[in-house]
C-alpha cells in the first residue's frame, strides 16, 4: 500500500518542478516551490507510516514536521520578497530581474 502514496508525492513534486521551470510569474514560481515541498512531505509521511522493514516508526512524521516549519518560514520570507520586488519594479515577471546577473 506504499506505492500510491509515493506516486502522489512524485506527481506533486514533478508538477511543481515543471511549473517552477516553465513559469515566469514570481507568485506562480513561489507556489510551485510549495507544491514541491508538499510532494516531499507526502513521501516522508508515507515512508514513516510504511517502513521498509520492522515496526512503523515516527521518523518520517517528525522530519515532515520540521520540513513544515521550514516551509512556513520560507513562505513568509518568499512572499515578503515578492511584495518588495513588486513595489520596486512594478511587475512580477522574473525576466525583469535579469539585470542582477553579472555583466
């Protein structure tokens, strides 16, 4: 019964990665990053619930809780950064920020 959870986690991560690579809007890129985090969380909890050998442990769930805390901090900082960039430039297009590269 582990396989369906792993497939859902892989699907969420893959969709998030495709969106992250193909989109140019900073909000959408930010949401795709969160979707990748959710795919990882589903996988961690599934491995914690259905271990490969032995009794079920809570290692996956505990690690998932730490990842949720990191994702919440990343969401707060990322959203603040997106708002700041929008106020500075007036657009959410990632191509508008290419001047930050070394010239």
